[in-house]
C-alpha cells in the first residue's frame, strides 16, 4: 500500500521529482539517505530498515536517513486538484480542511432528516426535498408538502372529478356513436324492407297478370272446345231427330196395335225451351 501522496497534481513534472524510491508516490514525511541522498517516505524507509539495514538504493550498510525538511515544506505546498471534482485547486496541506469544510462537493448530513447530501445541494434539499417538508396524504399516499395538504386534497378531488367527467363524456360519446350506428342500420333495414316490399308487390302484380292471361287463354280454349262439342251435339241431335222422325212415321203407318184397346203409343214431345238442344222422350 502506497505510503506517499497520490494526488491529481497541478504540476505533475515537479511532483515526479519528489517521488519515494519505494512506493513511487510523492514522499510523505520525506527522508533522504545519508549514503546516497535517495528520497523516501519515512514509512517506506522504516519498512526497509525493518527487513535489512542495507540502503535500498546503493546497498551501503548500515544505512541511515534524515528528515528532508525543505522538501517536506515544498511537498506540502504542491498544488492539487480537489478529488471530489469540485474544480478547486488547493495546496496539499490545505486538502484536509478543504474536504472537511470548503469543498462544495463534499457530502454533508441534513440535520433535519439525517440524509447525506452533497453540500452544494443542501440548500435546495432543505427548501424542496427534505423529508421533513412532507407528510403522506391520507387519501392517495403521495408525499405532500407540509401546509399544503388541504390544497393538495382539493386539487386531487378536482382532478378525480374531472377524470370522472371526462370518462362519462367519453362514455356518452361512445353511446352516441352506437346510437348513430343503430339508426343507420335501422334506416338501412327500412330501405331494404321498402324495396323488397315493393318488389314483392310488383311480383304479385306480375303473377296476377300471368294468371289472368293464363285464365283468358285457357278460358277461351275451353270455350272453343265447348263450342265444338256443342256443334257435335247439334249434329247428333239432327241425326237423332231424323231417325226419330223416320221411326214415328213407320209406327203411325203400320205398327199401332188397336186390339189392346188402350192408346199405348210413344209420343215425342219437344219442349219449347230445350228444343234446340236435346230431344225429350215422354212415355204416357
Ligand atoms: Zn514511499
Ligand atoms: Zn544509499
Ligand atoms: Zn473540493
Ligand atoms: Zn433533509
Ligand atoms: Zn393525496
């Protein structure tokens, strides 16, 4: 472990000339050997002498060393940069004081909350972030600045109310959109219904026309058939009449049996209404 000073030297070249032979840091409590004037930390020198009385540089034995007082003063006045990175340049001898009280990057304890805070941030911490400035909100658990709890809770409730209103507004607009969609669908259905209704009506009309036409066609066909049948019947009637007339003529001329004493004879009577259609035979 290094006994000497390991710092960020402002003048590293000069610092290098004051290094300890053993630890290669700038000599702490520097001593110089009597034999060869070599430069060492007092601690490094004593460690060497504990193992051997020989000079660690020129091997003379027994070796001895004296405090290098002039160099000690120079070393104590060498400038270093603050190891905390505060940017300060200070003499080595002022380092401890700087680190304890002057350095703006040193960590200090907030006496209010006990937290370690970088010194330059302490004021800010005390004013804005220190735990004693806050208390937990009993509603939301958030840390709220002491004295502003009421405002916080009011703001929180307002926000919640506005959130609820916004949610409701959102729901209403969704419902509106839904209703609009349903209305549109309903209109579509109505339109479809109207179209299909009139289509059905048109179809029915057409069917009716077809039926009428069929009826006329078949009716007139039937009428023609009937007419033809009627003609045939008329012809048949004429033949029958002729036949009957011939029979009647023969009978009246030759076959009346007067011996029976009754007037049994067939009579052929024509009724006035049906005379053109059918012969009616009446037996008396
Ligand atoms: Zn040393
Ligand atoms: Zn020596
Ligand atoms: Zn500093
Ligand atoms: Zn604090
Ligand atoms: Zn709250």
